[in-house]
């Protein structure tokens, strides 16, 4: 048991180092720092401009804060999801190492998680920078003294677990799909962007889409993160739940997702082995 | 005399990053010399071999000749055309196949891939398809014509890459370790095709790099031996082997020995010495090139004085590898007897 | 000369063929590259709905989402493509072929345009139908001219990026990633670029989609002209100039980078 734990930690640590090297050592630290900041800020500014184009700043800041915080934390979904699922494609087609990784006596889950750690660290920095930018430059009403830190940290950790499960699911799908698996990951992130109420309350969505929203753990995760930071919710659909109820629903849906992700990954992995696609080259 | 390839004092060096800490070698030189005043002449219609161990400069030379790399200094002419000044003209005359490499896009099938590359050489589709049919047949790939290349085995993918080079109808072909990693049968097919292709047109020329000495011996009209970027010698395989006619080549097997190898070279009468450990057999193979056959007694005496049991001893006909050993004073360790 | 032209033309078709045929062989792209992109576009539509924006903004977003398909394709399958070709071993083979390297780039662009147009059309039609977008086209000829000039200059820019990134490894990859969101922002994919101010608009005009999108919005929507950045005719002229600039500079950039790569021995350096 102890040996297994040690092996697991070693796998995650090694994959983490590898992921970090790939993320960071392509340029000098200064450029890397700019690179890490420009993307998240630009992504948030798109929504800021959309907000100001329509409201000209005349509407209450509550909706703006809701959009801004949701979008900032949604970066975890985009980046970590990509960081984990892209590993399959990158190792297979680019470095052509997947066959050696795959046959190593380690759990692929831990390797994928490890490779995603660099993205998790960088995204955490990006989220902090984005929130700080929002507070300082855009006057988003966030009071550092009133943030519910235990709830925030707990939610972020569960959120990372949720996204890791989704990443593993997509990594499975990437095993049997071609070059365009980056589009698949971006597209799936788009699905959550639409359905989880990242940049608007889910109340605005059609009723049938709200049902889908309520099945997704990320919906509850974003709601909890907002409550932890902003201290309130503007969603009528989710507003009726207490924090504790939301935590329970999030954990329940996360458990289902984890089982589903594991099942899909294993099934597709089996298909990939059956059809000899583990180390296929598909680029075009 | 028309030369297919001529190089004059060709040099190529690469900048190396200096070691960052003391643990690494602080004496790391600032550059790596890949080619050192390399001069060769290859006649039109010749199958010319370039032999040498890994890192000898063979691939660098091919990259320069195929317009992929500029020389640091010196001149290289392909079919009389300067590779630096007129690369476009050179490209019309050449093609290149690198062993162990793949080509194309996994999504296309074998026929489509070959057709695609033929189009880059302006070959009419009908002509290209006819050539593809011939190549598929000769190289026994007909049944894979419609298989996506992503689904081919490594050997078949290499075969495809080989066909890719020939389908474009070059006048001069650069084959860089074309049989690297191929199984015996596929390597045999490849070698047979090279010979057939050469016979079809006397103007065709092949520059073949390999570290399989037997392959060079079998195929090449002339060979050049290259080591550390320098062309050591250039002649027909027969003539090169004759340079060892006055000398004797002995192979001795002893139980696996780890140390003291350098002392064998100092035995009286030994001109050159090389060795290869064969761990799986529990033996070390010693190869001695002696000034005179009688010197073998010095060798056996030395071995018995050092308590080395002789497992086997045989006198050998000189091979190209022995020529290499005689020239550079070491064997082609990478080869490990994997000639096919 | 005539033979060279013919060879280069064949090369363009052959390289484009890979992309066109690939799209049919991997049907999963329908899911990942048509259905899924609609979702993130739809998310921006709902932001406007949440903000109670005027209805024409839905159309602006759908058009932005449609053109975004081209931008993503240009970034990932044009700008970063030589990086992939190098890793796969194809770049060497292109470099020793007796063709202009521009033919390879043009083939990639042509194939890319054909491949992406079906996706973009799907996003456009589905998005317009689902969100009931109403169009009021002022001038079809101008609209078509803007669309094609935008595509040509956009893919010209892609070819320029491709040339510049040829020698690079992951730098190219990350460079491409870096261009994604910031360009979505400054080119006004989801709002009229006029709102960013004149200076930002002028700077952003170097990305052909900025003026292309603005002109298309002005030409296709009733309220488009009121939120336009500059006159459509001027935008058309600038786009035409950009076409020439990008195509010409990409040729020179390609030659320069190839020369540099051969000198430094980085042209065929892999797994950076």
C-alpha cells in the first residue's frame, strides 16, 4: 500500500515537472509572465466591453461582478481541461512518446493529473491577477476581509477534481479522435460556458437547458465560488439553496461524474487498443 | 568527366550551448564540427557509399547536398549545380530518403500519399499512378495501397517513405540509412529495388549512407569512410579491403571482460584493435589487425599471461569494417552485429 | 517557367487535397468543430440577453462566432502548421521539393478555407435560425467582396505567421495561443469595434477580421451602419491593401526564415 502511494506520488511529481517544463521553458521568464497575464485579462475584457457597450455603466454592479468572477474562475475549466486532455494528442503525435508512457507500470490517471498541475498553478495565478485587476481597475465590489476563504478553498479544490475528471474523459475521447481534438476540448469547454452559468445566471437559459445545467457539478461549483467571494447570489434558480445544500449537490454530481468519466475513459481506451489507435498518427 | 556530386573542402559546424554549472563539463567547446574539409567526387551512374559510425557527419553531408542545410564553408555541386547558389535547380534533380523516418499525413492512404508527393515534382497524375503501381508491386505493398498510413506498421511506413523518394523520378538519390531498423526481408526488398532502379537508367546516381558495412560492401561501386567529419579514404570496396592484404585479421572471443581493453592495442605486432562486448553470450569479441600473421602468438601469450581464457580464435578475410578499424583505431560499436 | 507554374499549381492542389479529404475521413470534426463552437457563441448571445441588449447584438455575435471559426483555423492550422510539419518530418520533404514554398502555404490556405467554410456556414445558419437573427443586407456584391477580401487577407496573415514560426518549436505554439483571446477582444468579435475607440480600432485593423467583421455588420444588419467603425468602402480598400501586404511579406518572410534556418541548422530541428 505504502509502495503504491509512493509510486503514485512519484508519477504525479514527475508528470508535474514535465508539464511545467513544457509550459514554461520555451521562453524567458519575462515573456512567460506576460504570456500568462495577457490571455486571461483579454478574455475578461471581452465581457467587460460587452457589458459597458450595452449598459454604459448605468446598471448595478451586481450583474457585472457576477459575470466577471464567473468568467475568471471559468479559466480553470478552459486551461486545466485542455492541459489534461491535450496530453494524449501531444504525447502521441508531437513527441511520439505515448507508447512508452502508456506501457509504463503507472496509472495513466495520475500521469494525466500530474501533467495538468502546471496548468492548475498557472491558472490559479491568472485567476488571482484577473480578480485583482477587476478590483483595482474595474471597481468590482470584492472585499478581501469578507471573503469566505474556507468555502473558496474547498470549492476550488473540488472544482479542480471535477475538471480533472472531465479532462480524463476527454483524454479518453482524444485517444480515438484525430488532429482536431483541440477543437473538441475547446468545444466542450464552450458547452460548460453556455450551460453552467459562467457569465450569466442560468435563469436566462431556456428551461430545457436549465435542466442540463442542474446536472452539471460545475454549475454548483461556480455558484459556490461566487458566494464565497461576493457573499451573495443573483441567481433565482440557485438562490434558494443554502451553501450546505449546494455543497452536497456538488459532491453528489461530482461522484457521478467521476464514475462516468472513469467508465468512458476505460471503454474508449479498450476501443483504442482494439483498433490499434493508442499510438496512431493522424495529423493533416 | 561528369560528376553527380562534387564537394570541395566542405565544412559545417554547429554552435553548442555552454555548460551552465560546474557539474557539467566546463570544457565543452563552443562548436561541434560535423564536417571537416570533406571532399568527395561521385561519378554519374555510380552507387556510392558513405560509411561511418553515428555522428560521423554522413547525415550533415546529405542535408547540405539536398539543400536543407548551408555549409559553413566550401563548395558542393550536385549534377554540376551549386547547392548554395542554385538550390531550386538542385531540387529538380534530387530526392532523399531517410531511414527510420516517416512521411505524409496519417489520414491519407498509401496511394494518395505517393500521389501527393509526386505532385510536388510536377509529375502528371497518370504517370504518377503508373509509377505507384510499379513501386507497390516491386516492394510488395499492393495490398496496402488503400490503407491509411496511420495504420501501417513501422516497417511498412518506412517502405512507403522509400517509395515516396523514388516515385518523384530523381536523377540523383540520397539514401540516408535506408534500411535502418527494417527487418531482414524488407531490407532485402529495398536493396534489390535500389539495384533495379540503377540498372534502368545509367545516368542515375545513388549516394548511400550506412553504418552497415555489409550493406555497403554488397551494394556500392565505391565507398568513402568518414569519421568525425573527415573523409578518411575513398575507393572501391575491393581495393579498400586489399589495403589490408599484407595484414592479418583475427577474431578472438574471451569471457566477458570489462577492464584493461586498452592494453591489447599495445601488444607487439598489433596494428589496430577493436572490441565488442556481447553480454547476452557472456563474451567479449576482440578483433586484431596484425602487421604480420606471426604476431598472433604474441596476442595469445598476452592473453594467457593475463589469465584470459580463449573461447574461440579464427582468422578472417578482411571486411570493410576491418578497413574502418585499421583507419580509425576503433570498431563500429553501434553496429552490434545487427547487419541484415 | 511554364513548367514551374504547372508544378506549383499541382503542389497547391495536392496540399489542399489533404485538408479537404481529411475533413471527410474524420467525421468526428462535425461534432467538435461545428456543433460545439455554436455553444460558446451561444453563451455570448445569452450574455447580451442577460444585459437586455438590442436584438441586433445577437446577429453581431453570430457573425463574430462564424468568423471566429476562420480565425481559429488560421491560428492552429496555418500559423502553427509548419511546426507540426517539422515534427512529422514533412517539412524536410517540402524543402527539398522543386516548388515554391508559397505553394505549400497556398495549398494549406486553400484547403483550410474550403474545410472551414462548411463549418462556418453551419455555425452561421444554425445560430441565425436558433436565435432568429434578422438580416437587412444593404449590398450583396459588397458583402461578398468584403467576405472574400477578409478571407484572402486573413489567410495571407496566416501564411506570414506560418513563415515566421517555421523555425520555432513550442514558442510558435504558445505564440498562437497568445493570439487567440486578445484578437477576439481587439478585433471586436462579439461587439462593434468602434466601442474600443479610434486608436485601438486602427491598430486592430492590421488583423483583417477587424475591418472585415465591421464591414459585414454594416452591410448585413439594419443597425449595423450606426455602430460601424469607418466607411465600408474605405474598409474594402484597406482589406485589399492588406491582402497584397500579407501575401508579399509572407513570401519574403518565408525566404528569410528558410535561409536563417539552413544557416543555423534549425530548419529540421525537432522536439524543441
